C-alpha cells in the first residue's frame, strides 16, 4: 500500500547502520554526501494506516501554536500531565557537548526512561541505577550517586527519575522509591514497594506516584516516603520491557497498566473515578497481542489521550471516563499533543498526524522498519516524537535522529547518534538532548 506525498529513502549500509538519505541542515551542518549502498523505498513495507478522506491530500492545513520557551523538563514526559505542546529551540541545532553517564545497554540491561532537566542541571540514571547530575550548559558532572543495595545482584532493570522542589525521586528495579537532594545527590529517604519499578515516578502536589510491574500504584509522601494510599490493577503475565508513568492534572491521576487498563483516581485518596480497557485493536504482529500501555498517557484540556500496544488510541473525558473517540492507530510510544493535533508513532512504525477532536488521520509517514526490507529482517524501532520549533524529532534503534515537518510529514533532515537510541529525546532551555544506548548523552543547541 502506498501512502502518497511522504516517501523518503534510506541507505542500507554493510554494517547495518541506518541513515536517512536526506540532508542534515536541520542540525546546522552542510548537506551531507549520499551514503553508499542499495537504496530502497521505505514505502515497500506494509502499512495499515492511511490518511482519512479530506486529510492532507485534500488540502487540510495543520496549524500549531507558536513554540514557547521551556526551561525545564522535570519528569518523564516533561510535566506531570505529559502535555508539552510546542517547545522553542534554535532554528539550526549543532552539537555542543557529549558526556558518558555510566553503564550502557547490554543483553541484560536496557534504558527505559529519558533524562530530566531542572534548575540548570540535567539528571540521568544509567543501567546500573547510578544517578548523575550534569551542568546543562557545559555537560560537566556535578555529582554521582549509586543506589543499588549491597544485597542486590546486577540483574535488575533500571527505573526512572523525577524532580520537584529540590529533590530527585527515583523508582528502581529493586523495588524501592528513593529521594535524593538535587544539589548534592545525598539520600534523604528510601522506601520499599510491592515490586520492581521500570518507569519513572510522577510527582505532583506533595505526592510521588510510582507504578510497579505487579500493576500496583503507590502514592507516597514526598516528605518522608510514607505510603498515603495504593491501588491495584489487573495482573498480567506477559509484558513489554518498560512501563508508562502516570499522568496527573486537575486533582486526578491517570494510571496506565500493563493489562491495557486505564484507571483514573482521585489524587487525595485514591478513590476510583473510572476505568477503561484498551485491550483490543489492530493485531499487526505477535507483540501487538500484548495489551500493555507502555507510552505515557497525556492529560490536555480535560481530555486524556492514550495508546495501547494492541493498536488502539483513545480520547477520553478526564472527569467522566466517557470515550470521545477510539481509533486503530495505537502503539507503544507516548502520543504528543500540540494545539488541535496529536502526533504519534504507531506499532507498525508509522508517524501519523491525528486531529485532536475527532481522531481523523491527516498524514502518515511510513518510517523504515527493517534493516533488510527485502526479507523483513533486523527490525528497526523508532522512539518519539518530540516537537521543537516546527520539527518533529524521532530517533531509531539504529542510531538515526530524524526531523520531520509536523505540517506535511516530509523529512527535513537527519543526524547520526553515537549508538542506537531506545528512549525519546527531551528538550529544555533551547536545547535538545539525546541518550544513546552506549550511555553517551549528547546536547544540541
């Protein structure tokens, strides 16, 4: 199936590294020479998504709010509601520094959450659960704190980090939530929870919300880690690596579980407001049989937007739980909401622009999803998107960072990362940051 207007080409290198055959002017460099190798249209792979009637091909013009300065990115997904809209960055980005954050990905360890930025410092957690703070302008390391208990082996999977009021809150793969002083890295408190944490906690209104892999939400006090209340979702025996962080806004915490359930709870006491299941959808491959919600839900202007790995995306009324619309355009990445539109990577590795009010698909860009498309081997996984100054940035497991127009879906440029990238980029203080699988953190400004 051919999706018109949005074709671009890839170079298949002998070393299986993928770079897009587009110029790199987005990053401020001169146009790059074409890479050697056979060029194959990315549209040769099957796509289950096409623009709806009266979409981009019929002249729909996407309009976005102007980009605005965002000094901080304090939590997974940006703010507690995960609605970052349109972030301001330089029109021509160039690499300004790179640092090693510690231990990188391996066969038994993976990055599951991105770094955060707050108060001029950038914080990252490596695959050995070592948290480091860096000066966001220069990349200079400020402090480093190892959190793994002495009794633990090296077999856990990292969790994630969040910032609020001069504290760093860490959810760990060894079933603990830990509070650190953000200036020194000194431990303030440490609390055991019901199971390992494979996502970043969300912090809002004096509470830390952490979800464990046994589908239990723990609401802890930011002051001392005392449990205020908790909630249990349905158990799920098979899950994807990494889980989503809860979204919090307007006194409501929206919790995505690995069962495909989305549950809305009162922040103050954990009382359930509504539950919705996204456990069925377009089954494109074996992994889509897992209903897990791995991408963060987004709360924006009274709506909840969430995607499940089973292939469904839904728009839900925050207060009532009523479904406004539901479409077969889901995946395991977080949707990005900006103005009247949503941008999302589907489970079939397609980047799509979707109308916020109706779920209507405006345009689709079929991203390359195999190193060897002729025999459909060596799959490529894309992460993102991030919207900065009229550019959607997506990154791949093969080490490509690509800028795509949010208005047309056309590729603007690309840049090679130090290694494959498994977590979405972040933006703060007119800078964009990428964390590669070899633990290299790169800043563009």
